[in-house]
C-alpha cells in the first residue's frame, strides 16, 4: 500500500514536471496584446488614425525583431476604429479589454472619445494613452490609468497668445467646432487672453462638426474685419473652413492659423490646391529636428517604407508602443497596476527626447509634452520639409508672410 | 443692420437653398410616385460625388466636369434602377402588409451598406475635385466658382425636370401615378416600371447635387448626411409629395437660415430652419403645398 502511494506520488510529480515543460514554451509564445483605438473612419479624423497605426505597427515590428518583451514574447497590436465618436470608442475599448485582453491601449486622437474611454481604463485597470487628444480635462481628472504624450490645450493657447502679442494682431477671430476640443480651446483662449494681457479683441464663433456649409459663419467673421482667424476644426472641417474662407475672400487676405498639424499631411494639397497657400499651422515635429537614436532610426525606416517624411502622429504612435515595451520589461509583468508603477518610475527614450511621467498639478498629470512650432506654407504645393518655422523666436527660420493684396 | 452684409447672407442662403432643393426634389419625387421615403438618399448624393471625382481624376481629366456630370447622373440612375428592381419592387408585387416599415428598413440598411462600401473602396480620407470655375461675385456676394456653377446647373436641371413632368408622355404618367396608382393601371400603364424610373430619376437628382457640390463640400463617406438632413427639412416645409413645395421650401430654408444668422448668430444657423419647421407644422401640418390624404 505504502509502495503504491509512493509510486502514485512519483507519477504525479513527473506528470507535473512534464506539464510545466510543455506549458512553459507555450506561455512564452503567447503574444502581449496592445490595443490601438483610433479614428479610422469618418466622422473622425481618419487620416490621423492611419498615421498613428503606421507608427505603432513599425514599433511593434522593431520590438519583436529585438526579441519581444517579458522574456521573448511578441507584441501583437489589435487595431480598433473609434470613428471619432465616444460611443464607438467605448465599444472598441470594451472589446480590447474584455475580448482581446489588451494590456494597454494607445491611439486616442479625439478628446471627446478619450474622455469617454478613460473611465473604462480605470475600471479594467488598463493604461490608456492619448496620442493626440489634447483637452486639458483628460489629465486634469488625475486618473491612475490615463497617460498622455501630447500637448495640452492651455499650452497650445498660451503659445498662440504669445504669437498674437509678438505679431501685434489687434482683432482675432476663432472659428471652432462644438466638440470637447473646440469648446475647451475657446474657453482657454478667453481665459488666457485676460491673464496674459493680450491686447487684441477676440471674437469666437462655434459651428456644428457635421455642418458642411460654413459660409454664414465666415461672412459674420469677415464683416468683423479680423486680422487673424484661428481655424479650430478637426479633420474635414479644417478643409471646409480653408476652402470656404478662400471663396468669400476672407483668406489669405486675413492670415489663418490651423490649430494642429493637419496641413503637414501629404493629402493637404490634393484637397485644397492653391487655396492652401499662406496657411499657418501648429506642428510638433519638423524634419530638421534632431531626434533621439530611436527616433532617427524610425524616421529613416519610415522614409524607406513610405517614400515620404513621417508626420507627428506616426512618430508619437511609434514612441508610445516602444515605451510600453520598455515599461513591460521594467515591470516584468503585464498586470495593469505593475505597468502603471513602471511607467511612473522609469524614463523612456521617445522620438525627440526622454519621456517621463510625473503626477503634477492640474492637467500636468502623467503628462509629457512635445515641442510646438508654427509653420507656414508660402507657395502652392510646397512640401512640408521646405516650409518655414515662423514661431517660436528661438527656432524660427523665417517670418510670417502676408498674401499680396489683390 | 449693415445692408451689404444682409444682402450677402440672403444671397448665400438663396444659393444653397436652391442647390439643396435638388436633393429635396429627388426625395419628394420618389415619395410622390412610390409612396415611400428613401432614407438612403444622402448615400446616393455621396455616390454621385465619388463617381464624379473618380471620372475627373482618372478618365476625363480635372477640367471636364460638365461631361462628368451627366455621366455621373447616368451611372447613379442605373444604380437606382437596379436597387429598385432588386430590393424595393418585391414590396409592391408580393403584397407585403407593412410596406412603409419594409421600405424604411431596406433603405436604412442601404445607407449603412453604401457608407461602408465607400470606406472599403475609397478609404476613409477626403477627396476634392479641382475647382470647376474661378471664384466670382454674385451681386454683393463673393462666391466660389463651384457654387456658382452648381446654382446654374441646378436651375437648368429644375427646368429640365419641369419639362419632363409637364410636357412629356412619361411625365403625364408620373403625374397620374402620383395622383392614383390604381387608376393609372386601369389606363394600361405599367406602374411597376414607372416606380423603377421614378426611383432612378430621384436618386440621379441627388447624385447631381453631390457631383456639383463635390469641390466645395468634399468627397467622403459621410458626405451625404447633411444634405439628406436638409432635404427632409425642405420637403416637410414644402409639403411631402409636392414638387413646387420642394423648390419653394429650399429657397425658404436658405432664406430663414440666412436671416437667423444676421439677426441672431451664424453659430446656430441650422437651428432656425427647425424652429420655423416646428412653427409651420403647428399651423399647417401638411407643409406649404402638401395636401391632406383623401381615401375612399
């Protein structure tokens, strides 16, 4: 009887060892899934989402080529389309968290979507990254699983207020869409005009994001005679404002500042033709920038693969996946809590500098901000790499060029 | 009030109202003959803009929009015929009890299908054909050449449509079907074939609006949404089923939005039309030119 017991124990131990031997390689092969939840169809800014996905995929390939994460496991991206709408964003996040078991989610572009999914990130304990969503409320809520490596709207408004003061503009009109982003930017502009002592008069006009005929709004602005118009549309509305402002002879006679880097995209001139000339826009990357070795390697590979210069969305998508890979290795775990600890404790190589997350005050919570530049196209079909930097003064390569009077 | 600015707003409202009435005319024409609402009308507008862009970008070259326009209308007319024959005709021949619900479900499903097809085939990005004409001035209003072309083409299409309905045999048949579907069958008219033609003509009008506005309003999968919205607003103002109502309703909507923008704020432009619509429905539930249903 005792002998039988001994035999049974030995068989059990051997079976367990054999089992571990069989299961361990299988576990090692299990990929670590990271979600890319981004706009890939209208009404979202689908082109932006495509660039983010490009960068993220190249990052996953790089990480996997270097041996993966957590002792040899591959990174697998699961791409979901949020269409720039909160309801689709929430559905996409739920799928990534519960069905795909993603360990983190990047790619957030629209502030209203990011605002909707960050509560789910808390619930599922999965870090979510804003790749280009800039509303200050996103990080102002001080949520443990929300991170951002993009500018915050008050900073965006601060820099354009500095530019307005430097240029001596006296009447500034803001045409903004009625989204979290547009409303937030208008509120910040009103507030910071006072606190920064901007001497200019301010007129703000809101429009519905779905509207295609903006002629009445532009005629109202034109009759007010501004000397600067700030275009706070996202995606299609940016083009509609530019086209229709040109049609009612408001632009380029009145300079226009586009609030983000859409004009840097290759399709800009295809959609606008010569109506895009003289536009000024905010960007976060310029081809003459010195990048980190990681950023430089990405830029070289991107140029080889796509025969064009990368745009900021691709660089940021790339940086977020690589920093997540580093954080997974530092945490030695894919658990959300460990990942957050590692993200807060470590420093990461980004595309143009070192990224670190601290829990600062207000919106500076788990936030890293890239540089902001103002660029201007001064001739039709001008390539992005040849556009001049006109602000800030320490980086500028040219001055704001006014369109010749007709 | 600045009279110059007022005139600019009014002209701008009238121009866009006339162009949107093309869309409304398509909706109301289909309703008049087939007694069903085509909820996918905006998607035929969107398809029109894509076909126009594709023709100009690949086959015809950017300057030949006037050749592309009839080709686009023809292509969407054929698509309309096929859609009606395959998906909508069964509800007239198989004696379906809840015909309105059937038509609603089928056309909403078409809406989703066409939008997704546009994403699959054309990608999610925006496109824009090159401008049809140089910017110009209409009295006091600086206007894009595209919109001026769209205005003239719309007026021409409205005139053609009027001639078709009033001066041709098929037009007489259409008017007969609009008045009494059973009565016209006793006169030997194939009302099912008439339905097919009416659907084709209606969606071709929407496609013309899409093609004409493509350079100004861009080409993208959801591009037809706002014009459908305006189209339905116009037909309710003008009276469902009334061709005259759809033209007058379009002009009136444009005017109301313009005046609201002047006297209140341009930011709420789309609200003024709805306030007017609600007020009108309270006083005159059939719209301006609509008639009460008479059944025997």
